[in-house]
C-alpha cells in the first residue's frame, strides 16, 4: 500500500523533444516513485505558439507537436496560447531601456523566461484545483521540464521538510539550478509563483538571470537549498537552425 507521502509531478514549458526522452521520465521518475511506494499524480502545463521557437541562440523550425505531452501520461494537463499570455505582459516591468553599459538579457531570453515562469504558476494552479476537486492532499511537489533526458533516479530517499527544497547539484551558474525542484507542498507556491514578484525584483535588484532569481526567491522565503545528485540533459528538438 502507498505510504504517507503523495507527490504532484509537475511538468512545465514546451514539450519540444518529449518523444525522444519520455522513457527516461517513466523509468527515473514515475518508476522510482512506484518502487518507493509514493503515491503520485502527473500534471502538465504547456504552450502552443505560432511563432518560431527560440532555444537560446537558435531558432527551431520544427512545429510544436500537439500530441507528445501524452507520452508523459498526465492525469491533468492544459495547453494555453503563448501569444495570448505575452499580450497581457507589461514589457516595461521586466525589460528596461538601459544606457549603453547597462546589463540586460536579450529580449527573446526574457520572453522565454516569462513563459517558463508562467507555465510553472499555471501547473501549480492545476494541482490546487485538482486537490480541491478530488479531495486528495499532496505532501510534496516536483517541478520538471518535459524536454530533458533524465540520467539518474529522482532522489526520493529523504523528502524535503518544510523550508528545504531539493535542487540538482550542478549547473547553478550565477545562483541556483532552476530546471528542477522538489519541495514540500507547503513551500510550492513560493517557488512556482515567483513570476508575480519579478517586477519588484527587477526594479530593486537590477538585471536578472533565471538561476540568480531562484537564489533570491529562496532567500526571501526562507527556503534552504538541498543539493542532491539528479542528472539530466536538455535535448534540443529536431530541426534546430
């Protein structure tokens, strides 16, 4: 029988290359949770877009695959129009017109970052609605990208207490790894709704990076990062230009 823990497995962002990597998720996440007798449900939020997808410096010509999300076997999922969300953004809140030596991310990177953060906010909203409807209580939440190949087992031997959050032990760059997080459910909103605090952060703290912002949010909300070995690699979709 299932133990006292119940996990919401949350996928966010573009599915892109899910067809190439989903088996690693079924083995190293879903399978690991089953083996540990941790009950779980899978939630997924993704975007549709008519614009060319930009992945860092390159443009991806492959169209968005509208069915591959199903390979991750979500219990609850949603797809929204990215352009509709971006039309609601007050761009000046995030991207400043700076003097020549000001430091600011390129506009396409800021745009991608906002879409990523909003997708995390929306996938947690799916969890909250499901929890209210199904009367199921989750103890923990894991946030994962659907376009990564997972190379090691999800670290579930010690699940985080309130105030701790598990992150990967690599790729922190200028802050903390923002591509994966495992949290106590009580702390999930502080992490997943951080888009709401970004305009204030940008105003008070200057330019941002995704990893630096996770670091700032952790500090603000009293979250202690717990690095654990969890290895994965982003797989670029076919058709990159």
